[in-house]
C-alpha cells in the first residue's frame, strides 16, 4: 500500500487536512531516504517532528471531535494515546544511539506505515466523513 493523500481523507477542516498532508510528505521523504540508502539524521529528525506533530495534530482532531460530539471519540483518542506510546518507545530506543542505520530507518518506516494504514486511512477517514457531514470547517 502506498502512503499518499486521497480525497477520502479530506475532513473539510483545512488545518487537519494540512497536518495529514505534512505527515504523508514526511513518510514519503523517509521512504526516499531508505531507497537511496541516505538515512543520515532522518530518523532522529523524524522523531522530533513526530513529537510536535502528534501533540498538535491530536489536539486539533480531539478539539473537533468534542465540538461536534463525535460518537467514536473514546476509541479514537485511545488510538492516539497508543501512537504516543509507540513514539515514546521509539524515542527511548533511538535517542542517544549514534548508529542510526538502515535497519533503524526501516523499523521507523514500518511503524509509520502501520499508523497510516490502521489509523489515518481508516479511523481518521471515518472521522473525516463525519466532520464533512457535520459541515465542520
Ligand atoms: Fe486521528
């Protein structure tokens, strides 16, 4: 499965859509770095990016879920917490580890691919549909 922007992901809320597009761009960048065997600082930069990203993105999504009384909020928020946990584990594993090699990058790629496939393209797509119908913006 390719990680790319699809119209079904659109929530109608510009801020959420842009955050999703940003994440997709970062995952694609990591894939390119792996393809060209130029991983360098990519993984550590990515962890830093994902920390800021998940904090602000999840806050945005959760704000909209509350505002529009989204019925699946508990399940959705649980998934966000789970991703934060995964991210924390990755951070512990790689911070202070000078050897960020191809295997590390592939591990990161796998986790992000999984998050995209299980969360963004399914759980967020359901939320997107709900927000669109609710006329959120
Ligand atoms: Fe989400």
